[in-house]
C-alpha cells in the first residue's frame, strides 16, 4: 500500500483531495479569529486527525492556557494520534520496547569500576510544570548531583560549544565513565510520557537511570534495571538506597546486566507508515468525532505536582508552588 504526504498546509487543492489532514494543536492559536489556514472545503469522508507528540500541559500551556471551548473546531476531529496507547494511531515511535535476549551471558565486567561521581542530570529548562527541580534540590541535601545544561554551572559537554552530535556523544561517554546514576526526571506528570533523552541514555551508557514520572516504566524497561523514585517513602530514603548501591558493586552491576540482557529498540515502522496502513484498513469506517480538548485535557491525562509528590515525597509538598509560565519543553 502507498500514501502520498504533503507538509504544506497551504496547498488548497491537495487538502481538498486528501483522505486525512493532520492538525498540530501546539502550533495553533486559541481563538476563533486566529484559526487561519483551515481548509475552505472538507469532504464528508475526509478524516481530521488530532496529532500531538507533546503532553497536555505543554500543549495547552503553549496555546495560552484558556482555550476557546466554544469554538466548534475542537469537536471536528475524527481520529487521534498522540503518545498514549488509547489513541487511534499511537505515536509508537516514542516508545521503546525491550525483549529478552535468548543467548545472553553476563560479561562479568565490573561497571562500577572507575566511577567516582554520584548522579548526573542533563537539563535544559529550569522551571517546569512537574517542578522536578524542587525534588532535585531536596536530593542534593543528601547526595551530590552534577547539573549540566542551562540550569547548572558545569560546562562539560556544553551544547553551545559543540555540534549537537558531539554534545550527545560527550554526554554518553561522561555518564558511562564517571557516574553511578543518571537522573531522568520528566517535565510533566502525564500518561505514558517519557522523554527521548531517557531512551538514549539507557541504550548508550552503562549507568543506572533514576526515573521520575507518571509513566509505567515496567512497560518500557525490564524490572531491576532502573530505580523509580515512587518506590521510596521520602527523598532521603531514595538517597540512602543510592549510597548503598555504590558500596555494593555486585548489586550495582546486576542493574546494568539486566538492561544488557534485553534488546531494547523502537518500532521499525514510522508513524507515516502506520498512518498509511490505518487509513487503508479503515477507509470505509465511520469514526466517532472526538472532543479533542476533553480527550487531551490536563485534568484527564496529568497529575498535579502536589498530588504526585504527596505519595512518596511528602517533605517537598510545602515547597511546591504554582508555576505561571514554566519552561515547559524538556
């Protein structure tokens, strides 16, 4: 099967003939008057797709928070394509899957050897809707956390001083060589949301990831290969556990070997191929029209920082404040 795509939204003739049109809400404005570039004509069989690779807190926050809910545009979608598995066409290329290796044998290496630094955190935005920065500040009371990027004073692997590829290679090598742990803390607590940086580090560095997010990490990585902060009753309890691991090389290595015992990769088919297949297989079906704002609402998909931290880090809840304009993107 074949499909023809165009990324030029101003090709009116193409839009008229298209079987489907993708709309990227994060790049659109919020009011009726400002919705420009909509196709002037829509065939009754044409499918409009709510396409979004970002979480609701980032989408609606970028639009301006209060979206015009009276505008019928938000109820004119036939299909959804987002990062969550309940979408009609999930963006599976954001989700890594791990399968056990049938012939795996441990190498017997001591991955703890040579490591001398506790935890590394690479971060570009300093104020986020998840307020992960509050958790990190509390964690720094108990262990050393080296912060790289815009929010720290460590200039090693500085993105501004090198090509982006060299920056990433530097980051992986540095973490692999020097650090016991890598902090993978999400900028929003929303369903199935895991950043690309998390996947990259897991695949390219022998380090234990410490994860903070609302995703079910057991659906992504093998159990025993990562540390979920939600498994601890306080920030100090997590810190104590990390310190213990640095004193127990055998146990530390077991985390790395658990990852190496699995083949972790992204799906082979791209979103474009999945979309093409879906449209061919469902071309004669009539689809339910979604209320896109309800489907992708913050209330339905995300958890507030106070509610989230209250379950496993109650000591930082009083420090959580309302963030009016977070640096929402990673």
